[in-house]
C-alpha cells in the first residue's frame, strides 16, 4: 500500500525523463529540435507517424525501467514484492 504514492512519484519522474530522452533521440535521428505534431498543418504522414512511434516506444521503455527498478528497490528494502 505504501508503494502506491512512491509509484506515482516515480511515474511522474519517468514522464519527465522520457520526454527529455525523446527530445534528444529525435534530434539525433531526425536532426531537428522538435518532432512534428499530428495537428501541424504542414506535417507529413511520413514524418508524424515515425515521430509518434519513437515517442511511444521511448515512454514505454523508460516507464518499464522505472517501475521495475522501483519494485526491485522495494523488494530489497522490505522483502516483499509491491502489488
């Protein structure tokens, strides 16, 4: 039960880290400072969809790593796996 608030804080931190990671990744991959947004009038499908896929993958990987790391830390500290 105590893990819930910790998990929420970790989730917010993961979101911020994932956002920064995606910006760096996009700059490296596309050479642009900002990824195209779906509602950009001049955006092209071939730019918008890969940007969205990379962003989704980045967020999922960072979130999984943070959640898993948090669960392992709680298990080591308490001897119980968080639920």
